[in-house]
C-alpha cells in the first residue's frame, strides 16, 4: 500500500470530519503532522476549498487553535447552448 503524504492525510481527515473539521492541534498531536498551515496552503493551491476558523481552547486554557473545514465542490449543472 502506498504511504500517503501529509497533505493527502490531511485531506482524507478533513473530508471524514465534515462540518466539524479538524484543528491544528489535532494535526500535531493525533496525526503527527507539523506545519499544518503550510500543508493546508498546499491543498488550497491545488484547488481545494478549505475554510479556517480561530478557536479558543476548550480545555480551560486560553490558547487559540485553528480549525480547518473542507468545503466539497458543488455539483455543477450542465449548461445547454442553443
């Protein structure tokens, strides 16, 4: 099986997470991916619509994290030209 590179792993997790998205903290501590913002930028440059939201830690600490949410492409309707 081919090993996924970090940006592919992030994309898979973003799609699975849906509207909940994943945080930069999740990427570091659960997925072992450093420089998450740079990998998300790579995905954006490849044409993926990924939204960024600032989240203040819910663990009682005031540290802020970033939550990334993947927005799937809308289905496009075929245009009929007469």
